[in-house]
C-alpha cells in the first residue's frame, strides 16, 4: 500500500500593517494601565509604557500617531469591544428594550471595574480642550456599541436621538460610578434605573406627540395645495 501524501499546510495570511499596529497598541496599553491610576495619561507615561513593552519609539508613533489621545481612545474602544463580547454571551433579544439598555450600560462599566481609575482619568483627559473632538468621538463609539449590541437597526432620525439620549444616561451614570463606594455599586445601579425610567417617560411623550403629528396634514402637502389649488 502506497503511503498517502502528507497533508499540505494551509498558508497563513501575512499580517497586515494595521494588524501589526493593533498588536502594538494592545502591548502599550497593557503596559500603561498599571501606572495610569498614579501617573495619569501623559506623554511620559505613554513613552515609559512603550519602553516597558519593548516597543521602539518610532513604531509607537506609527501605531499611535496622535500620541496620548490616541492611546486613551484606544483604551475606551477596547472597553467597548470587551463589553460587546460579554453581552454576546447573554440572550438580549429575550429582554425588553429598557432591560437591554440598562444591562448594556451596566456591563460597559463593569468590564472596566478593575480599571475604574484609569477610565475616570481617561474621561477627564478627553474633557481637556487639547483633546479636540476625541471626547465626543469616544462617547459616540460607546453609545453606538451599546445600541448595536441591544439590536438597534434604526436608520432614520431615531438613530441619532437614541444615541444622543443614551449619551446623557451613560455619562451621568459613569460620573456616579467613579465616586461610588457602596457595596456592589448599589448607588450607581439605582441611579441608572432612575435615569432609564426618565428616558422611557420621554419616549412615551415623544410617541404620543408623533401620533398626533402623524394625524395632521403634511405641511409640505398643505403648502403645495395652497400654492397650486385644485379644481380651478
């Protein structure tokens, strides 16, 4: 019996430059996080983290061209990613929308419970004028990730209003969480429940208003009839 030919190994796809930079960002972040609660997010702490991770300064600049602000944004985006992975383990479609959002906001904070001070300092850093548009971009990324994980498929103006409303809920809840010293963050979760309840009340009022407006004649149609009256 002839021996069978050895199975050919499938060629590995070469790592792209972006994949390599992603790996570098992760290495620098991992090295930075233990010191951030004490030293903050600074250019010095980033350089020391890169050195600790064995990343050459030139490569660090290529991976994070914006410097510290890019590292902070990467940290927050990584938290959004870890939140999505955690939420994927649960049956969110079986929950009501308010339960999904409450659970998602809570999960987003919980995935960074061990990095709470780092996240607090990141939020403060992005609030500085020198951070430019990084703060709203990072916040949008978080609330968008929450809504997408919750199954939102809206494409009309609701897409934006949902994210705008949730931005207020998330930022205010995070502010309470940063200073919460109660067991199991009971104060924070009670505050979150109240904020979600407020949002649901707003949604009810908005829903009633939309029903009333939908029953009225179209303003454009009315204007057209006034300009071009029928039955001349």
